[in-house]
C-alpha cells in the first residue's frame, strides 16, 4: 500500500496537532501520491475546516507496521 501521511493542527490552537494518513492501493504508486497529494489534502481540509495541514509525505506502507 501507498500512504499519504500528514500532520494537521487546529487552526485555533496551532500547537495541538495530530498525525493522520490516507491509504491507497499499490497500483496507485508513489509518483501518483506525490502528484495528487495537494488535491487529496485540499479535499480532506474541506471536510475538516478546523484543521490545517502542517506537513505531508508519501511512502510505502509496510504490512504489520505498528506506527504510521
């Protein structure tokens, strides 16, 4: 699987942040994730208006990985 990993912080309290992720099928590939990440994140922010994305990255997800 390919994961888009990102950190969001509350717009009203920028020191309160959470790690989040969106997972994609392996067929999508890292290049697709990197190319379309901003679009996916904009969609996510539209449905979570209190949050702001602070940083993001795409990477392969290792099955059984405890931490994302």
